[in-house]
C-alpha cells in the first residue's frame, strides 16, 4: 500500500471482493432494489424477541452468506472488521462471538460500511491476512429507539428526517480470486458546522461528504468523470443537493458523472412516503453497495465506482447535552478488471 497525498491509500496488491451478501427487512424489500438483495424478511422482528437480537441476526446471516458466496469457511477467515450503531457496537461484537475469528470492532456511525471495507482491504493488501470479512448492520427500530424516539411512541417526524434502513451488508476481501478490486480509500476527517438536530442528518453530514470527495480528487489527481458512478451513503434528498452545491463552489465538476445517494436509491419515496427524506443507517450504504452496486459491476453495467459513506458521530448523551454533531465520510473506490 502507498499513500497518495494526505488522506488516500492506494492498494498496490489489488485486494478484491470475492464474496458478498445483503440481507434486508420488509420496507427495503418493497423498494426498487429488492431483487438485488440475497434475502428479504417480511417482518421487522426478524424472528427474534427483541429488535436488537433481530439486528444481530441480520448481520450473522449476511456474514454467513458472504462466506458461502466466497466459497470459503469461517475457519479460513483471518479477520472480521465490523461495526454498527448500537451502544458498544453490540450487534457486531455478538456476531463476532458466533464467527469465532479475530475481530476488529470499529464505530463510524453510518460511514462504517466503507470504514470496514477500507480497513479490510488494508489488512489484505499488507499481507497480514488472506481473507478478511467486512460488514455492518442497522435496524430501524433499534436506531430510532436509541437516537430519537421509539417507533411505538408515534412521534411526528419533520420533513427533513430520514428512515433508518433495516439491513446488513458484508464482503469478503482477498488478494486472490475473482471479483471487483478495491483500488483506493480516502479516509475522512471530522466536519462539524454546528447542527444539533438529531433528525437533520443530511444537512449535518453533507459537508463531510464534500470534504472527503475534494480530498479524494486532490490526492489522486482524478476527475469525477473517471468514475461511472459516485454514490454517497446517507444524505438523502436534503444532504445530496447541499453536497453538490459545496462541490460546485470548490470548482469540482460533477455534471459529467452519475452522482447519487444510497438513501435515495433504496426506497421509492412516492410509494413509501413514510421514509420522508430517504434512507440512512449503517445498513443503507452497506446493502446498496454489497447488493445493487456490486451486482451491476458483475453484469458489466459499471466498471468504476466511488462509494462515499457518511456518518454522524453523535450519541444520545451528546445531543441531550446540547452538543453539535461531528460528522465524517470515508470513500472507497471499487473497479472491475478487464
């Protein structure tokens, strides 16, 4: 691995995603990407007695399916890099308990999907592991209960609120085998413009997305048009336009490439008005990437993709004490060979 500029890693040994899986809940199964998911549950309970246990089950199933699709066993897996939104990342840690492999737990809020993939790729690229699993998960009811109001409370959401995705996405990274190559990763820095509203995630995270994109193009010398698709993680209908405006002010032309957001892709906002501004959560960019995007790359529809997962690093304690919301974004470039 070598470093480009200040924030970007370039993986010299071409780690690749040889197996992946995305498992989702019922609302995601009603969206336009339903055919790209490996399994769709028809209920939010996920067959468990608590929301938290259901969330853990999603990640356990996605990790097992990713290993099957990679044609390896958990005994061959060297590391699991995972994280989620729950206090002390319990969904990932308890899933790691079942996997029984060396585990690195990370917290990047909704940016965790690309943070784990970047770290897994770094481990493989360095030779420290042959097979590394990267994964994350979120559940609508666990996140709403922890960060805002329990779903049963029935509170009215403002029009800029987002809907936490119920889903888990995992990928197995290896130096050998078939699959799209992870070529670069740009590690974000904290951006905080003073927003304190825990519902207003899109506005809070947009500056972090713009800053990481600016850093990626500065470090690599690439133009946005190099990519067939640039997709942010969780900005939805509020944050994506703000990001576009911030990039335009910096003179970065986004018109010549497709620029979208996972939170807008996973739901049909006209048919699913309860999602309000669109999707968010660790599972948002994870399921769209390990489901829809990588499927399109396998079909040859896409060759070069940049996924910029965004995360709001607040906690119930911090926003109740009146703190503003620090945010971050991590970008990972995935390219199809040939």
